[in-house]
């Protein structure tokens, strides 16, 4: 019988039970009754492509093989051992004679079963492609094995939306969480009773809607800031909740609120004469200034209140919004400014529901990430009622007499946002 070539590791025979032999710097005893890891089984696995089978739970004496796998860049696949072994053997039988293989092949014995492990020596420096999703085999109550996607096991992580603004001093990253926690705590001070119109004897909800729809057009013509519009509506509601107003003075209340909001938010304040002109000179300059004083005294000079706008900016950042989502969110929430029934929702809830509804409108399915839930403080279930009303307003935005918001967002400046298709499936889900 020919003597094995000592320079060719593939021809070295495994040791007998009684003896021991040095191979590759390691000593293998006969007592453990294991075959050497470097033995190549050409007859069984010839021509098989590189494949990795997870060796989860191996004892310490198998650590050298596990280190080899990690050095090759392979990642473990979290599937059950029995399922992996069966699929591997089936794969070997199918691929046995298709194409030659240049990879080294190692035969090992684990828990009394033959386990084939292949290490690709030619491509050891190349990155292995990661699977699209991982699966686990779990046992249900009936004892049957079923595959569960890892996406169902691991929840969507909460992102740090302020990490990119650490070097931006205007973002006040160190205090932003405390600021918005204070806003959430104090937003009740900016709210009004949702039935305050019952104490008014000469005006009603429809007159309020007409006034705000007209002010939205005026705000758009003067090209004022978004903050100014939201503060104007807030000042009107807070004043009407405490002061009775006759019908012919209602427009004067709106103009005074717009003037105050401009003084608080704008760099360049609107001239009083311009406000008188757009009202078709229905009021004198003195009347406008007197109403301004009365409004300030009624609200006790409290102009710093959290409106839906401040929450919109924060929540849009949490949603990682683009321009389309931002415009559609503002379109929906401006529709809510006109509607008296939306006063029952807090400013933060309105902002969160507008973003949620806008996302559903753009992409056609319900989506509310863990990041949005964390930063807004509202789950998807909390938003469904408000979101359903927004979809209803979107459906009828272009009809009727109050179309100021619809015409504003039907221009190229606002990306023809108003012409998007409403998310009607939200209404079906709510009714169900």
C-alpha cells in the first residue's frame, strides 16, 4: 500500500481509536471518536457550492471551525438545526453533478449527525450577500414547526431625530425634548371649550367658518408666515370664548387678530390701512385699534401659546417627511382650522393626525412608525377618529362656498396638493 503524501493534507487518514496524531498544529485524540475537521469528503459533496449551516450551541472543541466561518465573512442563519440539515442534504443531492467546486469541504459530526460545512477559500475576502429577511422556525401549541419572519419578532426601532443637528445651535438639541414636553403640558391653555359658540347670541359656527376661510385667503395674498395664520385663528377662538360679539363686528375681530399675530410673528408688520382696505373700508382705523386693545385685555396679553404649527414641525421631522408629505399635512390641518367641530382635539393631536392622514393619502396604506409614536405621544388608534374627519373634509374641500384652502393648495406653488385623491380606505376601516 502506498505511503500517504505528507505534503498533501487531503490524503492524510484520520487517526484510529487507539492512537493520536498531530494535524495542522492540533492534537486529536482517539477517545473523543471524532474525525479530523480537515478531512475532505470528495465522494459525498463533490461539486457542491459554498454553503454555511449554523452551528449554534456547539461545544468548545468545535470553536476552531466556528472561527473559520467568521473569518470567511459568513453570518449565522437563525433557523432550526433539523430544518437546516435537511435542506442542506437535499441541496447537495440536487447540486452534486451540476458544476465543479473549488471550495474546501469539511466533514464534522455534531450530536450524532453528519453536518457538512463548506468554507469558500477563493472568496474569503469577499462580502457575502445578506438575506432579504431572516426566518426562525418556532414550535406552535400543536407541536408543529412554523416559520416566522424576523420582522414580526423585532419591532421597528425608535430613531434619534436630533442626532444630525448636534452642531446646529439653532436646533437646541440639549433642550428640545424639554421644550416640547412643556408645550404638551401647556397646550391646554391654548384650547377653548368646544361648545363656546353656545354663549354667543348673534353669531354661529358657519359665520366663524366664513371668517377663517376669508382670512386664509388674506394671509396667502399678503404672503405671511404659517405661524401667523395659526396664531390668528387661536386668538379669534380665545376671544370669542370670553367675549360676546355682534355679527357686524365679527370681521373686525378677525382683522384685529391678524394684526396682533403679525406683530408677534412677522418681521414686517402689515399696515393698518391695508387691513382696512381689504375689508372694503367697513371699519375705521380707530375701530381697529380699539378692538386690538380689547382683544389683548381679554386674553390677558397671553400671546405665547402652543398652536398646531409648533407640533407640526417637530412631528414632520420625526416622520422624516419630504416636500409632498409636508404640503399635504398642512393642507389637511388648514382644512381643520375652518371647522368648528375640530376644536375638541388638542393642537398636538391635530398635528399628529394630519401627518398620519397625509401619509396614508400619499402611499395608500396605513403606516405609523415607532419613531412617530414616540415623539408625538399618540398611537395609531388615538388618531383614527381625527384622521377620519380629515378625510371627510378632504373629500368635500372643492365643493360648497368655503373653498379658500382648496384654491390655495391647487396652485403650482403648493404642488397642486389639494387635487390628490383622499384616503377613503380610512373611512371604511373606521366604520368597520
